[in-house]
C-alpha cells in the first residue's frame, strides 16, 4: 500500500512527496566533482532550520575536505566493516561482500553532525522528562540536510561503521560533544530507484500497512515479521 497524494493536493506538496520518495543513501554513485560553497551553505542552512526541543539547536556541522582525514576515516570504516563481516553467517557474509557501505573517498566531502547536550543550558524547555529529545533534534537536522541535498540533485551517504571516540578524535570534538553522523555529501551520477540494501536482497521495505497501528500497538503482527526476516 502506498499513500499517494490526493488529486486536490497542491503542486508543491506533490513535489515534496516526490522528493521524499527519491531520497537515497548513496554509496557508489558519487562523481567526486567539487561542491561549490553556495550549494553547500544552502544545504547546511536547511539542516540548521530543523526543529529542536526548547529551540536548543544542539547540532554543529564539521565540514571535512582534508584528504588525510578522509583517508583516515575511510580506513577506520573498512576495519569496522571487516569486524562486522567476521560475525556473519557464511551466506550473509557473501551477500554483504557485494554491498558498499561508504563513499568517503569518492564524495570528497564529509559533514560530521554532532550533538551537544549542554546546548540551551541545564533546563532545556521540553527535555525534562525525555532527555533523548535533544538527540532526536540533532537527527532532525540530518533529515533536513538529506532532503535539501536531494532537492539540489546531490547524494548523501550516512556512514555508521565507526567508533565514536575515533571519529571525535579525527575532527577534534570537545569531550562532551557526541558525533552522531558522518554524511558523505556530493554530486552524483544518478540516484538509484531501489535502495541498495533492498537491491542486494539484504532487507526489504515494510509495507505501510504493517507499520500503522490504531489506538494500541498490535502485538500479534511484529513477531511474524521478525520470523520472516530470518
């Protein structure tokens, strides 16, 4: 089941839904063409306009172009990928071998998105009972950046095969600031119509109907889905 826009929905809404559908996690399609400063600033400005709890704006963006840092991070990611692969079953390991997990070198530009839990002071409005709303706010900045990049015809790849302490050291973060994402950002040859993990048979997208619950959580649905995944 797909929720298509109703016939009366305005054109700008249709363009937005199309943008969401086109967004992809890019790995192999980066061209390496340098990204001009104006485009980069527009994308970062979109990220900086994300909503945040108590308007704390707990994010920062470290733009990385230094080849030594890119190479160092790429090597660290490769080591963590190998460690992950070593723990897989043989058939999973063979399937995983065909999946590219990062485009650090190819994109030539990384954006490290960080989370500062002290931003906004000790009493952030709205964070008293759910402290993670600060972290959630920084993740919303990632989503804004990703959609803006897609609108600009750019690709984004969220790299997650890393140790936080290693990445924090690479970009010299203060001890209390957490790196939550390394985003490869750059021009691409194309955006895939099917996500990589789905294309390689690693995972498939759940239908919307399986994710929507009414009034209470349907406990009978989830166990069946988990069983099908193995």
